[in-house]
């Protein structure tokens, strides 16, 4: 390329008697740019979703459909439980709670059952009063278990696996294990505050308060004792039925 230009330069050099060398000029190489360092953004730590299988109780105490309610009531008192799954030939067929037994006996607590009550319950089999179970899969989030308990107004759910086999039970107490201490405190304060407001409006027995707040009767009684010590309420114990709570003005 440009051969004619080279010839002109050579002719000119001969005339001038000079030996001109044509030097090819090289372009200075472009400075190499350092590769840009991409800063990795720290991924936000994903909050672990608690599953039912993380909190459920695996040691299940079952009862059998042919058993009498008298036997079941004694078992509940001995093991200090309020409900159990019902099996028939090792197949899961239903569930029964102490509420089912108390409704038949017309009592507030199992400890109030008399000899006559046990004789009456002896004639009734579990399958006659058991209910269709409300179940949840062990792989479901704990939040779903809570919503189901609220929806059906129950305190426990039976847990099954993908093959619909009974693998455990989860209660409201179990759900508390998965919550932070601050949340638990907040809930307790709210429940106690609700209880005080209820008693301020009218005198109520512990059983009624327990049902309205959806908490165990023994827990309501513990709160009542603390409030009584602090002069907010007074507890009136009755011969029959749960104690009545009265607001101190």
C-alpha cells in the first residue's frame, strides 16, 4: 500500500544524496485495563420456615375404639393429657378429647368425676362419641397449624405423613416453643389484659374465661392467683364448678 509514496521519497533522497530510511511507525499499544471487580452482594439471610415436624410430639398415646370412656378418662388423668387419637386394628380412625367425656358426665374437670360418673362412662365405647380427626401434614409450616387451630377452635392437631400415616401430634403449647421469648411475653400480657377487662365488666368463672381466651383452665387460675396477690381481683372458690373471679374496685 502507498508504493508510489515510497518511490517519491527514494527519488528525493537520491537528489539530496541522503540515505533516508523509511521507518514504520508503530502505534503505542492501548493500555490494558484491569478487569472490573464485581462486588458480590450479600444475600439476605433467609428466615428458616418452621415446619410442623420441627415442633410436633412424636410419642403418641393412643386409645382404641372399643375401649370404654371410663378407661379413657382414667388414662387422661394418669398421663395428664387432654386428647388422643383413636385406633381400630392399628388403623387411625378418629380422635377423642376430655371435652367429649366431660360433656357426657356434665362436669367441668376430670378430677370432678364421681363413682357414679365412671359407672355411666363404663357403658359407653369410644367409637360412639369419637370425632372425625382434623389432621395436618408434617411438611406444612407451623403458621398453617396455628391458623387451623384458630379456625376450628381446637388446641391440637394430629400429624400425618404423605402416606397418611399418623406420625405425631402438635398442640398450642408446642407452637409456643417456636416463637421468640418477646412474642410469648407480648401474647401473655395481651391475654392477661383481656382477662382483667372481662372480669371488670362482670364476675366470671375460670372455665368461661378459659374458653373465651382459648387457654387452659389451670393457666387462667395461675394468672388469677398472681392478680389476687397484687390486689386486682379476688377468687371465690365454690363447692361445685370452677372458681369465680371478681374485680376489686
